[in-house]
C-alpha cells in the first residue's frame, strides 16, 4: 500500500512539499511583488519623458497617477480574486497565474511607447501582485499550523521590507550602469525564477478522510430555516475532541460569506487596524521627504537613508513580533503598538519645534528626527499583519464550530482579499489625508492628529480584538495532531 502511494508521489516530494520550502516560495513571491512595486520609480522619468514624450511639467502628476493605479487596482480586484481563488481546487495554479500576469504587466510597462500602454501595464501588474498576496497567504495558512501564523507572517514581512528597500535602489543602479533593457530584463528574470519555484512547489493537502478537514465533509441540505451564522457553543469542540463526526454545512453563497464575516466585530476592528496601519505608513512617504527638505535641507540621499531606517528594523523585529502575536494573540501587540506609536508621531512633528529643548540646535533636532523614525520602524512591527492574523483566527474559529461552512476549499482567499482591500484603502487615503492636513494645519499638527487616531485605534483594538483566549482553537488542533 505504501509503495503504491509513494509511486504516485511527484519527484522529490519530501522537500518540494516541505513547510520550509513552501514558506520560502511564498516569501520570495511577495518579495518579488514588493520589489516590482517600487522598481518602476527611478525608471519612470525615462519611461515617461524619453519613450512616451510626456511634457516635463506633467511628469510629477503622471508619476503620482501611475503609483496610485496599483492601489486602486488592488481595491477593485481584491474580492474578485479572493472569490475565484477559493473556487479553485489548487493554490498552486492561481499562484502561477498571478505571477504570469505580473510578468505580462511588467513586460508591457517595459515595451510601451504610448502612455495608455504604460497605464495598462501597471493595471495588469497590479492585478498580478494583488493575486500573489491573496493566494500566497492562503497557501501559507494551508501549509502551517494556525498557531505559527504570526511567526511566518513576521518572517515574510522581513522579505517584503527587503523588497521595498531594494526595488528602487537596484533599478536605479542598473539603469545607470547597464541601460534600460538590461534593467527590465533583471526584473523579468526574477519573475521567471519565481514561476519556476511555484512549479516546483507541491501543496500540502489534508487527508480527504480526516474528519477535521473541511474537504472531507459531505454537505447536507440547507433551507431558509438554516442558521446563517454558526451558533456559539462547545458542542463542535467536544465532538472534535471525542472523534465524533462534526456537523456539516453546505457551501454558502458569496453574499452569505460576507454576511457571516462582517457580523464578527473582531473582523471589523481587524480591518480598521489594517487600514490605519497602511495609511500611516503611506503618510510617511508623502510627508517626510517634503518636511526634511524644508526643515533640514536634506536631499534625496539622506531622505532615502531615512526610509532605510524606517524599513530595515522589520528584518529583525518582524519575526520577533510575529512570535509575540502567536503567544498572546493580536490584542496586546496591536494595543501596545498603537499606544507607543502615538508619542512617537508627536515627536516626529515636534523634532524641529524650536521652543522644545531638543530643538535648540539644528543638529539635535536632526538627531531627534532620525531616532524617532528608527523607533517608529521598530514599533510598527507590532502592528504589521495584525489584520491578517486576526482574520485568520476568526475564520479558523468559525470552521472549527461548523466545519465546511465556507466550502471544500475554505474561505481563506476571500478573507485575505478583505485584508488586502483594507490595506490598499489605507495606501490610497493615507497620502491624500496627510497631505491635505499638512497643507491646511501644518506638519506638527498633522502628526498630532495621527497620534490621536493612533490612541483611538489602540482603545478599539483592546476592546474587541482577540487575546490569548482566541488561541484556544489551536491548542485543540495540537491535541488532535498528537492523537493522530
């Protein structure tokens, strides 16, 4: 029997389906998408002015529109991608398709000599990148124990930060040293390598005969009297623990899925945390370069190094904060993160306020500003992936109470599409709001507003997000795994 099963296994099945290899594949996929997001920035002047003959006076406006297009596409396409991905019988196929779409978008950007073609390439690239994020995290959850999701997400966030930092830097360096086509060729080669890794990856599948697996459920008939939202009881936990067949549900409609998800207050607060987190990150990109130029006279090099100080701490702190979330849930990290962020946001705005002690000299004001940016880089790791982890915990709990409620392939892709939608909303609204506030009330008061928002979100997170008790479902899973 064993020899028969092994003969059906793909070549090198053991390492191709191993959790470390799958995590590596997802990490590199998301690194690639983040790398490509910023890769275009230093090349845009040549794309727009030299190849598409855009008026130099319009370069800044068109650049902003192109960069915003990515976020807008993510907002529009997220839920559609999530729905289609959950209907697919495999995670690997949507992942490969997403990277192939990103390849087509990147190639279109590179070869276009018409402005509409540049925008089309960015739209296609945005669809591919959004799909890679959604399906990537769904694959990650399929492959690891739920109690390790925080550590895995933290590790991946480190790769994402490296991609965000290296994309513009590598593109600028290659463009200067090798020229336009070799620069784009390196990006396309990275995508090819990524696609090859996806082809090598073999998904981990739960046994069809495993009674705890949603795939093993035979749907029963539902009617208008069937409960839409699963009842909160211990019956399902007890039945799972005792080995009795758990209750079953038929695959619900798309509308019913969102009704169930949005009826959970934890979901709404998780999405709020995700939106506010990304909005604040995006506001830094909008306001910091302009502020340091006028306050300290800094050019592009020191400003770029400042953003390295903002992103680099994730490489170290990301996995540590992920481990912390796995131990205590999302409530404490999110609350602590937003509470610590509030005074740092105030200090960011107050660093050059000459009436304050540390701003008596320009050098001390600069040192204060740099130290504050680095501190923010560490603290924001407490907030990173809070929305994703909380949504995962909610879906896991609903599946445990009513196995198969979200269909044979689960609801992770649709769930992560909501996380992506909220994150993209923040990326779009953050620069608009922070820019408008800075213009109307000044940089210092704008940061005071962000600090007040941070405190408000901290209190909301403490009131509604899941704490250590929300991890009980994973302890039950461990007991089941030990029994097997």
